[in-house]
């Protein structure tokens, strides 16, 4: 299975972010992602909402998302429940492990079919 690089992962995450945040985002916002902060793990990247997108309290739970993209181009959108750097890095590591396990399972299943 082919893998993607950071720039392609960013494009995937930007599309997901616009899908989620577009309805509440000012037209002056050009990038829905935080351009200065993301987390890279072995099998995925975790991107975060641009902090210039202000979320009213009523919308915070519905729109405060992280956008995770695997090195295989799979994506998961998750609520960002904490901005504690250590917790985020641990969470990204767990997601990376999840993507790796899914890839290994898929590969094993395809080998069994042959």
C-alpha cells in the first residue's frame, strides 16, 4: 500500500476541516488548520483547528475537532478535549498504533485470501 507525505496529509486534513468548520468560519479565514502546530507520529499526523476560528461556547463541543490522517491517507476527525501537549502527543501515539494495527490486519486478511 502506498504511503503519503506531510503535504498530502495536510491537504486531506484541510478538506476535512472545511467540511466541519466551514459553516461557522468567517470568509477571511484562509486556512482552517493551525499552521504552526501539528503532531507527527510514525503512522499519522494530527492537525488542529486554526485558533483564529472563534467557537462560541454553544458550538465548542460540536466544532472543536482534531483532524488525524494516516500515512496511508485514512482520516479520523476527533473532538479535541484537551490542549495539554503531553496528552495530545500520547493520544497521537495511540492513534498511530491504531492505524498500524489496522494496516497489519488488512495485510494479513489479503494474504489469507490469496
